[in-house]
C-alpha cells in the first residue's frame, strides 16, 4: 500500500467547513500532502508523546482514557486524521499482557513506544485504512503478536475476526461488533467490563469531533445508519474513537451522527430536485459542500456519491427506513 493520502480516511471535510469558527482546531488548511509528516505541527503526537507518552516505571504509555484503556497518539496529524491516529492499549489492572488496537502509520518511534509497556498479546484492527494498518506487519515483527482484522488480507498470523465474537485478552473481555458503513470492514470493540458503563472502541465509525466520511464505494450509507443503531443500542458506554478525544456517551454521539446524516440527506435531496437532470456528483457537491478546501474535495465527493447512492435506493424502495 502506498503512502498517498487515503481518501477513505477523510473526516467529513464539508462538515468542518460548515462548523466554521466553532470547529475545534480542525482546520482545513493543515498539511494535506503527507499525512505521515511529523514536522508540521507543534501540537501533534510528537509533542504529546514527549509530554505523556514515555513509558515510566509502571509501564504506562500514552494517556489513560478509561479504567482498562490508554491511548497513544500517532504522529500523523492532517485533515484526514484530525490530530492523528489513536492507538489504544487495553489492559486490566493486574494483567501481565496487553492488547493493542490499531498500531497505525508506519512510524518506528510510535511503534517502539507502543511496544515498550506490558508484552503485547494480540493486535486488533478496526478497519483496513492505511492510517490504522500501515504498521501492522512491522508491529507484529516487533512484538511477535498476531494481528487480527475482519478482512483476512489485513491479518498477520491471526484468524479473521468474526462478528459478535468474544475475545478474552489483556485480562478482560472484548466483544467484536461489525459496524460497516465508513468502510465495509469496520468493526467496533466493546469492553463490557470497562468501568461502570463499559466502553466501545469505535474506530472511524464515530470520531471524537466532526463526522466521519462514508467512503464510497467501499463505504455505504444505509449500512452506516444501521451500524449507528447497533451502537446506540449499547447505551451509555464511553466512546473511544480512533481520531479525536473520547466521548462520554456513545448513545448521544450516535444520535447526533444520525441527525446530522439525515439533515444532510434532506439537503442533498433538495439540491438534486432543483438541479433535475443536471444533478451530477460534481454539481451537487458544489452546492451542498460549498467552500470546501480543494485538498479535501475528493472526500466531499466520496461522501456525496454515498448519499446519492442512498437516495437512489430510497427512490427504488430498497433503502431501509
Ligand atoms: Zn478510516
């Protein structure tokens, strides 16, 4: 896999635009040509790792995000990755080993730090996009751990994940929940024993801020809306996203995402009706996602294709309510 910017990892560029001045520092003017560039941001992971990332005597790496998890931010900030990819470490208090979720981009310093705590028993992957999996083979070589993903092509010496499978590792239970939509192979990892409410590692299905892209044609909006329902059904769990900060209430986040998606769909439906036969992807994108940074225009178009596909299925009577 090459290191070109991964279109499918774009956060919804257009929503960043629409948030305008209320956006939380996710500017559309960040470096876009190289998401692995570590030199462009003083606030990126390199700084964070320097402050909080080093393994101490306790083997604590990164930042605590819940009773059973810590996260280590990878140094790949950009418009597609927000601050960078969050690699998570799952480990019960007295467990001798840990589980790493999404080793992230191929960055030796990040991987060494990630491997410097408790021995890594298992590596899990939320989905195949390169900012989550580029380092898989290298990290497997460093740690000797198996890498497991839903897509067999992204496993290293491990079996593919199965929907609803329960894994016991790192001293705790981890349930696999298939949540296609952002990508066809997206999964979330449910930690029912993590604190009073449990937690869910949401990958790119729910982000810490903004909204996620539906990476058409691999991503699918009808599947995505169904996945939001599944996640909302888990209830008041803490959401631990692969980009951005943790969210206190998964159910509330799902409701917000769903409302946003439906509002956007209504907007697209209106524009398509107005344009009539002239409603090309480009033209609808121009109108719905005006003022989008050209660097992330491709992301806006991918999201638009997913929405147009959804509306076509709806018109044909096959889209789920
Ligand atoms: Zn992604």
